[in-house]
C-alpha cells in the first residue's frame, strides 16, 4: 500500500520541463524570431534578398544576434528573478512586522479575507485566531491573498537564466540551418521559413506535452505569436527595399 511519503513524491513531483517551461517557451520563441528576423530582413530588402550579401553575411549577422541577444536574455531573466525575490522578501518582512506590532488589526483583515473566500464568520474567526498565533504562516497567507504575490524564493535565478539562454540558442539556431547547407537565395529563404515553422510547432508541442492543455491551442498560439513577429521582420525589410 502506498504510504504518504510515496504519494507526495509521485503525485506532486514536478519535472525540469515543467519547472522551467516559462523560460523555455520565452527563450525559444524569442530565439526563433530573433534569427529569423535577420533572414527575413535580408529577404524582404530586395528581389535577390540574402543572395546579394551571401550566406556568410546572413550567418554572421544571424549568429551575432543569436549570441548577443541570447546572453542578454539569459542575464535579464537572472536579474528579473533576483529582483522578484528581493521585492518579495522586503514586502513579506514588512507584513510580518505589521502582524507582530498590530496583531489585532491583521487578525481582522484576515477574517475579512477568509469571509470573502466563502468561509462562514465563525470559521473565519477561528482560522484567523489560529493564524495570528503563527505569524510566519500568517505572513505567507497575507502575501498570497491580500497582496497577491506568489512566493518566488524557491526559484533558482541562475538556472532560470541558463534555461532561457540555452533555449534561445537551440531554437534560434534553426532558421539559420538552411544557410549552412545551401547557397543563399530565394529558395533557401523558403526552406528557412519552413524550418522556422517547424521550430515554432516543436515549441508548441513541448508546451502541450508539459501542460497537457489543448493541442490546437498550445501549437496554434505559439505558431501565431512567432508568425506575427516573423511577418513584422519581413515587412521591415520590404519597407527599406
């Protein structure tokens, strides 16, 4: 018979893909769009597009953007996660201080929050009385239900940044692959468009596999958002033709 420990381990286990899904999708989508923007910009610029500057130039600009933007996004994710944790800790410390210095007022606030969530007055009073005797738990409750801040303290900013960076590079490299294999030209751009669509579809499938939400929604939203960005990049190239 399964014991409580085994149940908690099996039922509440989160895979790395689930834990870092936001960074993978965010980094992957931006990586695809960043490098495709270079390719689409050259293609939209003139009739021969990338053929005028050659595959080497496309790869040079594409890889430079891929590495520079990937590094910036990874470090930006790291700083964002660190800042979020700093804000949470400071706000929680202030809330804990209020609980310790003015417990009755905080108790009354808790009663109202519990009643707003559907608890009868008597149960709300009972729970608030218990929580006011446990300030640390009460502070966590107030952070989530009064202030509306989720606890980010268990996140790993460095790993968040690394996941964003790696996803950016892996997915962002796909639109450039045809220019490593074929001479630059209109046909190569078409192959790059197809490769970009496949990369966005793969990203959507990964999102679907991890979240188990609707397949059409996960893939459709990912391809649509990436496609809009790619279309804008191509339009900029046309505008400067």
